[in-house]
C-alpha cells in the first residue's frame, strides 16, 4: 500500500507530519515505512512535493533512489506513507509518474476537509508570512466572487479530477467532525487509512508559529515598505525568517500595543452570516463528490457547522500605511533587518 497525505495547508499537517516522523520506528515495526528521501531533513516530504521533477522524471538520481526505496519496502513487506501539503497541487500526470517510479498500481490519497472560511483566513496569514502584501478584503474579493470555482474554497476543483483517475483512491477526512467529537486526527488516519489502531501520539503537538492579527498586519506593513507596494516579494519567506529571528518578546508586546492603539482607526471586521448559502452549496457538492470516500460517517450538517456569525479582523491598507507611528516602526524594523544582513 502506498499512501500520500496531501494536506492541504492549515489542516493539522505539521502535527501529523511530526507524529509520523517521531513515530517512524513504531510505524516500521508495524509494517509501515515513513521514508527519509524527499524530506530534506524535515518531518514532511516537501522537497519531493515541490521539486517533483527531480524525483519522478526518468533517469534522475533521485528517481532511482526513490525506486530503490520502493523495492526494498516490498522485499520487507512494508507499506509506505509520504506526507506534504504540496502534493495537493499535483496533477493526475504527476501522480501517474510517481506511481511508475514506485512501481504501484494504486496510490491512496488522504485529504483533510476543513471549514473553508477558517482555512481561508489562515491561508491569508500564511501568505503574508511568505511575502504577499494583499489585504484580506482583496483576497476575499478574488475568491468569493465565484467561490465554487476557487481552489482555495472548493476542494472539489482539484479532487474531482483526481477522483476520476483509476490509480488513485481518495480518503476524505472531515476536520470539523473529528474536532467536535474530540477525535485525534493522527490516530484517526492511522486507524481508518493505515489500519493501525492505537498509534502512539507525541506528547508535544508541534505546530507552525501562529501570529496574532496585529503581528500579521505589521509584517504586511514591513512587506509593503520593503517591496514598495509589490504584490509579492521574491524573497518573501526569507524575509519572514529574518523577521521572526529578530522578533524579541518585547518587540511582540510593543507591536501588538502599537497596532491596537495607533492602528485602531484602520482596524476592520469582515462578518460572515450564520449558515451562508455558499456553505450549504459547498457542503452538498462535497458530500456528493466524496461519497464513499469519507473516513468516518457523519450527518451533512456536521461537515461545516456555522450556527453563528463568523468575524475576521484585518487592517485597512490605506489607513494603516497613513499612520505615522506604524510606518515609522515598520521602517525601523526593516532597517534593523537590513543591518543584520551586513
């Protein structure tokens, strides 16, 4: 059996990958290999997912090494599991090429379904960390103009193509259902997909560092200054790493206070009404599209329950960048980052 946990981002992927990585010896004893190849020293196989040509094209050194891993696992009677969020953007042709390298007729794909509004907000925050400067309303306008056509909001845009592929078997994990029922997502995947009940769970639920909205918007102000208003910085993730390395505890407190006080006129809310029609349409689309693929039975209204209004905080770009205290602080932080590189 060959399993790819394909994410997407912000669906407990880091938690799952850390448990797979830390539990790889226990997995091996129970017949599952979590390979080192394609991971680049990280818990997830991000190098494989994002640099797939090196691994799945004929004749490359990495493809040969990957094929050797598959053959050795078969000799030992082992199944194999890989995990990376980047797999969710692979095309059917990429999965076909990967299957050829691994010499298998079937790949099991594990996809986690999370509330698209919460997922969208988290994605936007992650985009800012990666050097994007678009405001939350701008991103909302791009995707919510036609939500069912958005890959960000409607997983079936990608999954519909994959579900028609004979050598792919989909396993849909309902994130909100598991959370409401207090079911650990790692042990659930272990039981329902890998056939391994009672998987040992790491005591430390490692996850990506989450910025409060004040820190996210301050970083966006730094990005706007650094890129002179560019939509995205070419070195965005590198800049974010420099930013977080320099960010001291006292910096966090000062920035949060600054944004809440001087930035108060720029503070805005996006309100989503309870049970919006879009969510009802999306739920029906997913229930039909993933019929027979869900890893746990549940009622339709459990998939994305929205009994109450949702509120998302953001800062108006124009007003934020017209606030002298914020611009001065952001420029000062940018100057510190520049000096540290010299």
